[in-house]
């Protein structure tokens, strides 16, 4: 009898401890050790959010979501707007915007439309991330949509870049569902830049706003120098490891689903998560906008933290009433604008000139990317195939409407990596990304057009 009571007490205490930790976990905990972002690197985010928000508008000259201040989109610089009828459900609506003020060619993609069946078809076309691409796994439906969109608009993007003296940067942006399409489109363009005129990698950028988990961890770290994810406080989508199709099937019981996912993930060891090569993650470098803290009422002045996390990459569901409201593009645009103003108003360090600060931050960003890659190697994160400079012919843009899946379906052969093959794959990756200097230390290779 006493033994039974003791076991019951242990179970009760364990459950109470778990419940306390889960209920007191807030969104700011994910990035509490991250350094703050600088105004120079975060400056494009509110502007890109504003351009992405324009895809939701019906009349750009009379916007429904008119900004109270900050950046204003010029309707005369919109090169093309594409609706659902024009995409025929193959991708969400998008626009191409030529920003002469900042010398950028922006392709912005809208998020999920709950009233459109075609958006659900893109989400449901995944089958647990069994699409292999560039040495990792990606969401099949999002990659298919990105490939179709790029096949449609590559000629337009190439002409815009060449007509403007090849000086403009190319920016892919998206919100929610569109963020996954934009991120995977960026990966495809980086691997096949001739499709858009041979633009150098350092002129390609992606901003995934409220990002979907669309690529395996090795790809998320590998492309952290070109892909940036923006997360507002408690947003549920970047934190939800459950496949996107299951999330939106259960949309009208989303709180119940998040609670069950939170309970399930508590009992999954971190090593098992990192060892699952089919597990999808939010892409690239993370920018976390924090405005609420534990046991506080109301909102604080937003602050932005940034890092390239490898382990603990937004893995914990936040049980918050703001988990869905923080997903909205309007809220993200508003809070990012506030955060940028606060960063601009804060006095700079008097002893360091601004140019030196910018140079030092650039070197720091490169070092963070190198450290994240080395951290991934040290954790033995598996990759699906040997990483190459370019994917195979089936994985690049062959001009076809669809890209065949290499490992799709229940009968597809499963990729099984032993510890030795996994080590060999990572050794190949390190050789391609790093070189040894005179002191024998690994340094990140500087990519040039001739090398690419």
C-alpha cells in the first residue's frame, strides 16, 4: 500500500513539475541568450513587411492597411501583381516590386487564405517531408509551388536585374504559407543563379515572416547567410513540429492540437530530434521580436534578438492566448517598426565610429554562421545525401512544371545513415564550406562568382 502511494506521489509530482514548466514557459525564453540585433541588419524588416502586406490589398492607391508612418510603397513601382486566378492554385498570390530607393527587386508572396482550397492543397502535398533536395529534406508542396513560381517569373527577374545595371539586390519575401515558398525559392535560386541572370549570392536575400517549418536542420543552417526568419513573440507556426497539413486540418481545434503537441514533445529527447533527418525547421537566421515577459501585464517596448540556433531552434510550444495573434502580418509589421525606431533612437557607443561598428557586425555575422555550421557538425546532425555545389538534374529547374520527388511515397526507399556515412557527409560539407589558413585553423571560404 505504501509503495503504491509512493509511486502515485512520484507521478503526481512529476506531472505537476511538467505542468508548471509548460505553463510558465513564455516566448521570450527561446531567445533569452541571444544577442540584440543592430539597426543596420534589422532595417529592411519593417519595409519588407510593408511590401508583403501590399499583396493582401485590393487597391494599392487606397490601401486598407495604410501605414501611420515609416515606409510607404509606391504603386508606380509595382512591376506585376498576380492573383489566385492567374496562378490557378499553383502558388499563393504575389507581386514583383522594383524599389529604386533601396535598389531592390522584391518578390513578395502572401500567406494562407482560409477561404481558398488551393492553399490547403499546397500544404497537404507533403507526406511528412519526404521530398529530398540539396542534401536535406524539404516540404514537397512548398518546393513544388516555389519551382512553378520561379519558372514563371525567372525571365522577368532576370530582365529587371540586367536592365538596372546588375546593381540591385534580389529579395524574396513571404508571410506564413508564402514564407515557406519564398525560402525554398531562395534555395533553388542560390543553387541555379543562371536562371535569374547569374546574380551573385551576396545580392540574394530572403525574409520569411512568421515562417513555416519547411526544411531540415542542415539546410536551415547552411542557408542562414541568405535566409532570415522573423518571429513575433509567441507565434505558434515556427514552433510547431507537427506537419503543416495536420495543423490546418485541425485549424478549428488548434488550441487542443497545440496542447497535445506540447505534451508529446516533452518526452522526445533532444538527441532524437536532432537525429531525425526528416524533421523540418524554420529556415535561416532567426530574428525574434520580444515584447512580453513572464508574469507581466501589457506589452513592453519591443526588442529584437538574433542568432543562428542549431539545437533548441524554437522547439517548444508556448501556451499563450497570443500564439495565433502574433502570427498576423499586421502585428509583425507594427512591432518591427516600433523596434526599429527604438534601436535608431538609442545612442551609439561614443568611442566607436559607425563605419567600424558596421564592419565589425558584418564580421560577427559571418563568424556566427561559421560557428553554427561547426556546431551542426559537432552534433552529428544527419544529412540526406552528399552535399554538392549544385543539386542533381532532377533537383534543379529543368523547365518542367513539376520536379519529381526523389523519395516520396510509402514505398520509397528509406535513407538510412550509419554514423560512419554521416561523418563522411559532414566531412564533405566542411571541405566545401571551410578552408584552412596558415595557422591550420578552419575559416569560412569567401565565395566569388568564379567559384560559384
